[in-house]
């Protein structure tokens, strides 16, 4: 086979793989990442299942207000004219029969206990809904942090690549000067070490990108790392001068507090229901049916009946009083849990505000750090080219510039992450 033909054939075979390798990753914005997480994250789906469960509890408690109807089919065989002589029913005639009928029971009143239970269940379902909203905020915060971590890691990779290129250029320059006996081998050694340090920085940055992409994939509800080109987000405005207004906003908006308030109200409604245990309960029962296969004189083939029953608790070993006191104590416990959560959220808002304010101020400092470090590299390079300084001064200046650029990136993405945490703390993360 001619060499030219073989080369052309190999090129054609490899073209699909080249196309696949060069296919750019899809772009992804922060809003799109959040939407994917809200659709796919298992915590979101589990929270929705919990809401559905709580709503069914309301239906279960409300069912006590409706009549219950059941059908019975009974067959007996007994010796002639026998009667039951022991047990709860002592004067019932026994005879062969096959009967069928319907029994209906309706609660007339239980002194408000069922209505209190229904109200408690409804409040609990609303509290679960607020807990679901809190879960949603948790997921969004995870996505925000992971998103900015990926952007940070990718930016550090770019800095590392530029650092490797710049230091390699200096190393090549020093190598040429050493060949011409204008620089010593010590300078060459320092330059090579400088390049190796930059390459190690690049390897670490590339590893950090993979770790950050894996974390972003998990935050978006996937077991695969995210493989997207992330769009950079604009810097938000600076935090307010004080945290007090934000604390008030958090106490009004945080779903955890709303859920605890509803749980407290549900606990007090349940305590009311437990108090009603000691009050009378009135029910009505109705029965109707047929005895088509009975042949006993005096016993009709059809039967029907209705009764009303009033149950008045008198004494049961202090069971109801204990249940009433237990429910009251549990309701008071929810009051204290609400207070503790309010204090915790107030503290979290102040800490988040302080962190965001610190990160915002650091951006100006790191920007000045970059400018000074870049100037230092230019001066050190000029002094080294003129033979006025050693390579140690140049390498130290390059190291300072790399550190400054990384610190500047960290300050930027730290502020974006801290701002997201502050929005979460005040209940405004959407």
C-alpha cells in the first residue's frame, strides 16, 4: 500500500476521534446550575415526599369526622336452643344461621379533640413545607459555593500556566546567557527550580479543578463530575454598613424560623387535643341486615337498629392527665427551640456579614498587591538583565507576583461565595 494512501487512511480514521476530543463542553450559568440542582437533587425530592406524607396525615386525622361503614357476613352452627352462659354476652340464643348486614358508626362529638388534632396536623404540614424551603436554600448554597470553587480553580490553572510560561522564558534566557559565559550555572539551577515549582503549582491547580467539578456535580444532584464551561458571574455590590437590618430581615424571612413557629402552634393544638381526652365522647351506631337462612320462630328475617352511646372517662390510672402534661411540656419545649434558633440565626447573620465585609475589603488590597508585584517583577527583570542583581531577586519577585495573582483570585471568589452565604443567612437566596 503506498505510504501516502496509508497516511490518508489513518487521517480519515482518526478524524471522528479528533472531532470528539475537540468538541467544546456546553456552557453553564449559575442560574442554570441552580435549576438543575432543584430538579435533580435527592434532598429536594426527599423534602417533597415528606410534604406529601404530612398532607396525608391531615387526611387521616380528618377521617374521624366522617361515618365509617362496614359490611358483615356471619355464619354459625349450634346445638338446638342452647344459650351462652359465660363471657360478655351471657343471654344470647345460639342457633344455626347465615346472616349479612351493614354497620355504620358516626362520631357526634368528642368535645373538640378531633378538630384540634386536624388543626395540629395542618400546622405540622405547613411546618414541613417551610422545612422543605430551608432544604432548597441549603442546596442552592451548596451549588453557589461549588460553582465559585470551580471558577476559582480554573482561574488558578490559567495563572499557573502563565507562570510556567514566564518562568520557562527566563530559564531559556538564563540558559543562553550561561552558554555564552555571561551567567553562572547557579543561575541556571535557580531558574530550573523556579520552572519546576511553577509546574508543580500547575499540577496542583489542575487537580483542584477536578475536585471542584466533582463537588459541583454532587451539588447539582449528579453522581458524575460537572463538565461545563462555567460563565463568570458579575461581582455583587458591597454589604451594608451594619448587620442590624439584615438580622431583622433574617428573623422575618428564614424558613427555619417559620417552620419552628408552625411546629410550636401545632404542638399547642395537640396539647389542646390531649386536654379533651377527659371530656365525654358521643357516638351513634346503626345496623341493618338479613337472616335469609334462619328457621326459628319469633326471629324475623330482617333486622335493623340504632343506638347512641355517651362515653364519660372517670379514671384510668392518670393516663389522660399524664398525656396532657406531656403534650404541654412538649409545646413549651418548642418555644425554647424557637428562641434558640432565633439566637443562632442572629449570630449567623452577623458572622456572615463580617466575613463578606472582610472579603469585600480584601479585593482592594489584593488588587494593589498585584500591581506592586507586577512592578517588582519588571524592576527585578531589568536589574537582572543589567547585571545589577542576582537571579534570587528575580525569582523572588516572580514568586511574589504568582502569590499576588492567586490571592487576588481568592479574594474575588471568596467574596462571591461569602455574599451567597450572607444571602442564605438572611433568607434571600433564590
